[in-house]
C-alpha cells in the first residue's frame, strides 16, 4: 500500500536516506526540516503518515506530535518517531505525546518500510471502518448486524495495533500501557511485580554475517522460547530491535531471576543453522528487578535497563538483578 508521507528531520542526510527508501517503495514523500514547517505542511495537505524526529531546534518532535493530536483535523494521522534517543524516558514521552511507534537510529531500511506499511494499512482500515459506520447509520434496518461486524473488525485491528508482526508478541506501545496498569495494580494491592529485560548478544554481528532474514529467524526463536516458559498471568513484549521484556505480576525478585535464567538457558540450548555449513548458538544478557511501590515507572525501567547492561559488561550470557538504589 502506497501512501502520502511527511518526513520531519532537521538533518538533511537523514531526510535524503528516508526519502530514497520510501520513494523506492512507491510512496509519495514530503520533507520538512523543522517542527514549524511540518505543521504548515500538514495544514496545506494532510499526510497519511508522519515520520518525526524527536530532537530538533525550536519546536521538538514531542511538541509537534502533541499539537497534531490536539487538533481534530490531524489527530488521526499516525506519527512514527525516528530518533537517536534510546532511553526509556524518551520512548515514554513519545507514546505519551501520541506517537504510535518508535524507531531508534541508526535504523534499518527494512524495519522502517515494515512499520510504515503496517501503520498505513491500519490507518486505511480505520478510515474504511469509519466510512462504513457512516453508511450503516443510514441503514437503520441492517444496523444491528452491521454494528456487530464492525465491532469484530475493530477488535481485529486493535489486536494488530498492539502486536509485533514479526514475533507475534505484544509490541512496545502495548508494553508501556500495561506497565502503567501493572504498577498501579501492584501499588494498590500491595503485591509484588517484577520485570525482565533481555537483549540478544552479538546480534548485529549475526545479522551482518548471515543477513536480516536469518536475524529475523533468531528473533522468532527467542519469542517462542519466552512463550513456552510463561504463566497465563505473565506477558511478553518485543521491546525494540533485539530487546524483549517480560512482565511478571505477583512475582518476587528472586523468583523472577529463576524465570529469567530459565529463559536464558533455554535460548542458549537452541542450535541455529543460518546456512548449510554453520551451526550457531546465540545467548542473551538479562536484567531483572522488582517494582518498588510509589517509585516512578521510569525509575523502575532505568534500574532494569541498568542491570541488563551490567550483564553485558560482565561478559554477557547471564542474569543480573538490579537492586533498589535507596
């Protein structure tokens, strides 16, 4: 599906690269180098999708997105952030301002195209659903059966919007929503909540050696390992790139470490065959921590992220529990 796409980035090189990738895929592309220009461009003609840099001089991407979502005429345009910012706080700000997705620079052209196509399909489906709803409102006799069909369609597309298409796990957008819900529930009920964050070791080298299709296969293998090991109450997410998270409600930190180490060992035990001559074993570095009641969600995330990076620095292929700093 081809679309009319607005790219907003103050770096001309980034604009050229993204423009070339999207035009080659058949899309119509309009560039803007600042937030103010972007809003003026949108007012002249509505795009179907916006790729938006977070950090720009003057009006940053977060403010641009907030203004778009505050205007009924532009609130329905999907906004995908593409930014060099990789901290959890930045991703939280992006989703809170109204973004539907977040791609970290340096980006993969294939990943950009995959996400652009997905959100164009979702936007087109939503537009079609709205048009269908208007038509059905004029057909009073058929309203009940048509509304049920519409409800089921909306449910289907809602599931698509919170699912990572490659791994079939929940995506990062849904993760941030559920993390807020689970931390509030843990605080309200006085129950423990733990979080696991894992990153595939040496994944870039694997991709460079065997290619992105084989790299995608590794991501699917890890997602299968995670799914096999989870309870009904646990939820797993593709956090971004080669990072995965697992929310463990009503789970103390020591038990979460046991779960995390089981995931690590099961993934290490898988033998991959990226080509006829190679047998490869991949590993993950894992951070784990327990939510401390009344702390900021971003503090919780930062502690888990820090534990994962400590696992990387300590030699990879291990689990480290992030202690509370207090």
